[in-house]
C-alpha cells in the first residue's frame, strides 16, 4: 500500500536484503510521483480537528468526507455529483480505483497537524491531504504537502494568507477569505448602520484573525467608518469578559468580533452579558458584527446571534439544485443539515476527484493543471472559478444575519444578500495578498 | 595563638540564649573536647564554625580567616571538616562513592566541570579512598548502599569522608554516640593514631567521659550557653563548677550518657 | 578506547543495533494485513523516536542525576526549533549550522532560566521553570510574532534570503540537507508483503541519538556525574564537603537544555517548521512522563519511555471507529458494536486514556519504570536458565 518514494530515491538492490531470511522481494518501481496508487484503491487523507476549539467543525467535515467517499464509490444518491457541471465522475471511484481514506486529528495545532499529515503520507500512502478548520493549520499543512509532493485541498480556511503570501502550487482553496468578507459586508453595514460609525475590533491572534481584521477595517473605513481599537486575543481564550469590559468606555458604537468557532461563541456571549446590545452610544444603537459566520457557531451562541450580521461561504437554506441535492443526501445520512465546513470539504473532495478524472492521473502536476482556471457550477455557490494564479476559488459571497424567529435549532441564519463575484474579486497582486509565490507544482518522487 | 579563635560569640533563638559570650581557643595539633549537659549549646557552637549558623555577635577566626559570612563550602575548602551528630552522608550512593566525593572535592576544588573522565580512571582518588576505608574498617562494605548500613558504620563512614580530606581542623559532634563498645574503642584508637600521624587539630563533643579523658588534651565545659571552665583533663575531673553544671545528671567521673 | 567500560559499550552497541535495524523492527506486520496499523516504521515516527530519545536523555541528566524536576524543558526544544528554522531562512538549508545555532541558543536560554530558577529547589524550582516556559510560550505565540510567526508557526518560504544557498531555480521550496544529502530521501524496500523504509533523516537523527547517548554515558560515569547524584541525595553534606552545588546544578541544567535544543533543531531539520505549541507546558509534562515511565536516572530508560509515549500518540490515536469496525466485522453486529464502543474509549481520541492507564500501572507496579520491568524479566530469565544449567549439569554427571 505505501510505496513512499521520492526524488533522489535510490533503487533497492538485491544485495541489501540478501543476508536476511525473507521471502522473495520485488524492487520498488520508480514512481513518477509520491504515493502513486498501484493497487485497486486510492487513499485520501482527511486531516481535521477532532479536539480543541474547532472540534465541532472537524466532526462535520468528517461527515462530509465520508459522504463524498460514498458518492465517489457509487453509494448513496450521488449528492452533488448529479448537479456538478462536469460530468466525468461516474460513481466508479477515481480513475477506476476505489476510494479509501485515513483520518487524523490536527488538534488545531500546526505541529500536530503536520505530524498527522506526515504519517498519512508516509505510512498510509495518502495521495491527497484535505481538511482543517484553522488557517494556521491550513498554511502549515499546505507547506508540508508542497514539500512532500501531494495535493492539499484546503478545508475551512479564511485567512488571506492561505492563497496570499503563503500560497503554494500544490494547495487549493475553495473557501472564501477575509478580503471577500470585507468587500461583501461593508456595503450592507453601511446601508444598515450608516457611514458615521466607530468600530472596536477583538481579533483572534493568528494569521486568520489578523488578515480578516485588516480586510474588514479597510473595507469599512472606505465607507467612512472609524476604527477605535483592535485588541488581539489568544486562540486558547475562553473567558472574554476582560476583553469586552473596556469596549463600553472606548467611545465605540460597533464591536467587530474577528473570532471563529468556540472563540466567537464565548466572546459574543460575553458581549451580550455585558449588555452591549442594549446600549446607546453616540446617539446610536450599539451593534455587533461577526464577519465570518457559521451555522455551528450561530447554534452554539443561541439567542445571542439574533440580528447580527456576518458573511458565510454557503448556507443550507440556499435553493439552487446543488445545495438542495447536498442537503438532501447529507440530511438522509445524518439527520440534520450540513454546515459550511461540511459543504466546502465535500466540494473539495469532488473537485479533486474530478480533476484526476479529467487529467487521467493522480500526479499532483496533472491534477493541478486540471484545477487551474477550472470553471464549474452546480456545487451550491453558482458559477465558480479556480483562479490559476493563486488557486483561490472566486464565486458569490453570502451576507447573512442571525434569524429573529428561528423555526428549528438549525434554522438560525437568514441570507440577507448574495454579493456577486465581481464585487469581491481582487487582483492577484493586491497588497493584502502580496509577498509570496506559488512556486511550481511538486510531484514528489 | 590557636588555629581557631572564638571571641564573644552570642547566639539567640527567639528568646532563648543558646550561646552567651563564648570564648574558645583551639590550639593547633591538639584534641580539644567540648562537654556539657544536653542543651548546653555545644552543637550550636559547632554550627557557628561551619557556616550553618551565623552568630549574632562575636568573631570566629580560623587560620587567619574569618569564618563568618562565608559559605559552608568555602569554610570546608579552607580546611574545616565536620562529622555531624546525626550522620550526614550520601545515603543513596555506595560507601565507595561516599568516600570518593570528598577526595575529589579536595583535589578539584569547589567546582570543576570534570564530565568526560571516568571516575574509575582517577587512580589517585581511588587509592586515597581505599586507604581511608581500610582505616575505618569498611573496605568490605564498599559496594554497599550507604543507607543500608548500621548507625555505627554510618558514623565511621562519615568520619572517613572527613578524614580523607586531610582537614586542618576536624569537628566531631558526638562521634561515638550509638556505637557498640568495641566500635567505640576502635574509634578512639583511630582518632588517636590520626592525631599522632597527621597532627590534625580536632574539636570533639562527647558525652562518653571515658572517650573524653582518653583523647582530649584540653576540655571546655559548656553550661547554659557559657563556657564555665576550660582546663586540662586532670583538672576537670572533680571540678566543683563542673559538678554543679551536671547536678541532677550523672557524676562527671562516671559515664555521663544522658540519652 | 577505554573511555567507557565494557558493560556500557555493550549497552551503546545494543542501542546502535536497534537504531540501525529500526525500519525492520518497527514494521513487523505485512503492509496489507489488518495489523499494519501497528507498524511504526515510517520516517516521521522513527525520526520522532530518535529526537524525543535525545530530549529525554538530556532531561534525565538534570532530573535523573540531580533530582531537580524541570517543568519547562519544552521551552528549550522550541527555542532550538526556531533557531534552526531561522538558519534555514537566512543562511542555507544545511542542517549543520542550524543545529549548531539551536544548541548554542538553547544553551544561553537555559543558562538564563537556570540561573534564576536554581535559586530555589524542590517544588519552587519546578514552578519557576514552568512559569518561564509558559512565558516563553506566550511570547512566541503572540508578542514575538515577527520572530516566531505566532500560531501559524515559523516556516521557510521561497523569498527567504538564504545567503549561502545557490539561487533557487526549481520554483519549489528547498529541502533540508546535510551537504547535499536530502533529509527526506527515503529508500523503500519491498520484501514480499513487507515494506521497509530507510530514510536519510532518520539515520541522521539516529546518529545524533547515539552521540547523545554516548555523551550521557560519559557524564554518568564522570566525577561530575557523581557530584550530580550526590546533589540528589544530600546537598547539605556536599556543601560541608567543599562543593559549591549551584554551578553543578546550573551546568546540568544547561547541558540538558542544550540536549533539548539539539532535539528541537533536529525536529526542524526533519520538517522545517517551528510552532509555539512545541513550548507549551503539556509538552514539558510529556518529557517528564517519558523519563519517569522509562526509568528515572537510568541510562536507557528515558529513550524507552520516549519511544513508548510517541508510539501511543501516533499509533493509537489513528485507530478510529472505521478501523475498529474493520477488525471486528466478522462478529455479529450487536457484539461488534459493543466491542467497538468499548475500544473507542481507548483508541483514536482516547489514546490519552490508554496512556494514562499504562502510566499508572507502571508507576504503581514498576516504580523504576520500564527499566525495572526489563531487569525483572532479565533476572527471572537468568534464574530459570540457572536452574536449567544446574539440571543439565546433574544429568551429565549422571551419564559419566
Ligand atoms: N535552630 C534552632 N532553633 C531554635 N532553637 C535551637 C536551634 N538549635 C538549637 N536550639 C536550642 O538551643 C539550645 C542548644 O542546643 P544544642 O546546641 O543542640 O545543644 P547541645 O549542647 O545538646 O548540642 C537548645 O535549647 C536547643 O533547643
Ligand atoms: Mg548536640
């Protein structure tokens, strides 16, 4: 199963094992790329957080991956394979090979995530690594995959850096990013809250928080807002009261929470407990904004999210054919609707499989070529393009709001606006994305 | 002029005056005994010599150096070794290592990063340690764990550790306490022969008057923190002040064990 | 060549043989069998065995010999990693300058922390080291982000200066090397159903492990080592024997800090990334567990403890429900589900529980750690063999 060979590989010679009482042995074939599948199956590596602040997202990603594998192998109802504009997937695995998978726990720590990805590549012979719910981890694992010569299909990662200064030729991101959130949110916020606003940012202290904060600040300031303060909070924080307390006396009338997952649930709850939402500041109602929203978070924060604006990559209430097909097969299997984390990871798996089919190989360079500039539809986001220059998907962005009258525990967000792709698009050399280089695709061996 | 000069030393513990204007002069090459009833302040006095305690007032001069305000290891490097009332040994190390450590400390000083030579390659140290263990009759037990020895053996080991450093001044706090009669005899012989051979100055606290009178060339009697008499052994026997000090305990002529 | 005794030479030789044959020893199960899950002979894990072995050997010089329990050794590991990655970014991808800097920086850092922490002993010393390590972690995590790249971790990029390296024309990230030998090069050998991997990086780590082990033997047997053990048993007596214990403990602290720095540097050499969580207190605690589990104060114990824990972390954590169902699919469904449910507690995410139980059992029944277990087995074997010998002797005499 695992034939891990690499550039500079020395071929096994018969003399090595000659002294050992072992059965016959075959010299390892000089493969063209890392972990080229030889048998009747191909192994994918699903590297998701199973512990730590993003464990909920990780669990949902894993559900989506299992569903995707089932569909690729011809099981279930086929899900979005039926609505996908590309028709090369037939339910016969990938390139005729049955899809198998291994899983690992990123613990939302770069070290652990890389160790886990490494063992999937080295021990289990994974030919592609995917998953994750933190940009820090995505960037770390993307770097590893680039070195090892396997494809990395990013999971939920929203930092500009993933396809900005830390972009890699072997890495691909379907999810949207901080810049897009800013570009989509700012006009809506301007329309609802006016031009004359003072914003206070609480920001998760790592690559995602930094770049999202930078993006939101730039986009809102362009609409006339003023930024009062930006305070960085460690990812491991659970009690945000000491961060929320100073907000009231700062003169700010908007609190922007650049937090995700458990962080956001805790900071929002804390802000609501401090009564921020009932306050009048500068003659205006005090508002809270959560630029990156997810249903899992909204559910965790409960009542507190009502009326709060944010953006999201995808929401299960969308009524296009792709979304409906996905929600149906996910719901049938698990009994509840999928999250945006589940959606993006499911789509990434299908996109990867499709690229393999279209290029006729698992070779990362072939797959990469097939993905670059690939235009598709029917995957829940409308027409989408994988931009060749930075491996970022460009598509419409959803602006959402915490629902005032939820009908179920899953029905917590409502789509306020679908911001068209043209409004969130940016140049490859945009300053917020500059400073890195894609490099060349690395097939490994 | 003695090798150790103690002048006007006072030491209190809270309200308790453990030492009161103590003056003491220990002559080089002599064995000087310090006796006195329990709680008289004998151990406290020795503690002031080795840096374990600092006197409230007074001076302690050894061989031209003040012993006050310097660290125990510095005092030892000046040539003062001490056997404690309860044996202080490296109980989790072997008898052999216990004996080697002071030898190395003597040769290499208070710190040397001697991390690459093998202990067993230091032949001079091994010879010294072996000789010392033969002298105290522990050579057969050299591979034993120090903690597994009898109390008497531990005392002799500690004595060997101190003697192996060739100290200029050896302080012994009740060296024979807890020893069998025969061991006490051999310890006396050992100390005598050492004194004869090496001319090591010794200050010895002892309860066993037999030991005191057979060893000491000079005796100081301590009572309630004060030196009441200092004289040669012959004059101490039957001295009225000494009798008074021990009143209610045993006779000075007798065996004044109080434990 | 009589720098170490015959017995020690034997131990060293034993470790060398194990290290050399590790790719075989750790891959006992055919690749396609269900038991392949338990194979540990892949480069990443083998490298970790060696690297954590070095770390534990160094830690043992401090804890095993002097008894000073540091809860902050992960900080030195982290500092070593950051230093190494910076060398890869600034100088070249050669691991030698990186390792040299790792050891030096970790040494200086431990000198500073040791100097302050060693003013206290016992639990206060432990708390001080813990506090320093947590401080270093917090600094690395946020304040020193320009140096450490915060939560994402410090990585190499195409744009790094690397002043000694030839210009990169491949467009790919460069890889760590030892004068041209790439750390990631792996030579795969298939023998029937088995698959063995010989990785350059692993063997480099193994060589450093042997050097580290050899140096530790020398230190254990030296007058310096003897003084350190004396510190552990009676610091008072040592003081009254003319030894200034502070520089001894500080030297031990710095030496073990440098070992940790080397381990951190090697970790970055195998995978050029340094993350702040490497410095977290849990990582420091893991080092303590390794040492105690293997046998505190023994030469070989810490290496075994390190291997034991890393094996659990990497192998048991990978056994998920799917794998379990695969194993027990031959059982009737109900029974299968019950068994999987029970085992689920101990595998996958539950590996901590398994490790905790093992740790408890070992500490209770084998206070001397795995080494005590080994020597008990050894003694039992000898006794049994002794009986056999006696028997065979008596029979031969009878025959004569
Ligand atoms: N560290 C100490 N703290 C308080 N009191 C002490 C201390 N050391 C000795 N003492 C007291 O000082 C007096 C003298 O004790 P010590 O010198 O041990 O007597 P001895 O002559 O029997 O050796 C005793 O009353 C003892 O209780
Ligand atoms: Mg006393």
